[in-house]
């Protein structure tokens, strides 16, 4: 199966999020967050963490996502922060 980094995802790419929802990338930026139209309980536009993107349709083929070290660090920080609030 094809593997891509989140920084390779371009505007219009269909993505799959960790929580099971689908979304469409709306920017061509790189980094820890991406702008996306999320198809969840409601369809809405907003930022999603790059570490929450787990799959994509890339060049017509299903792809798994590889995260950068910075994105993995952000995921660790996020998990520590939100787990400490319980």
C-alpha cells in the first residue's frame, strides 16, 4: 500500500481521520494543522491536527499516512495535555 506524508497532501485530497470521519483538504500548507472540510455529525470547515490524519486517497490510490517527527511530538503533547484533564 502507498505511504505518504501529510505535507504531500494537496488541496482537494480526500482524507480519513483517526475518529473515522472523512474530510477534504482545503489548503496546500505544511505543518501540524491543516484546513479541512470535515464530514462528521455536521459538515464544517476548520483546522485538523495533522497527526489525526491516518489515510488518504492519493493520486487515485488508497494511502496510509506517515507523520513527521514534529507531528508525532505534537501528538504526544496533545495526548498528555488532554489526558491530564480527566
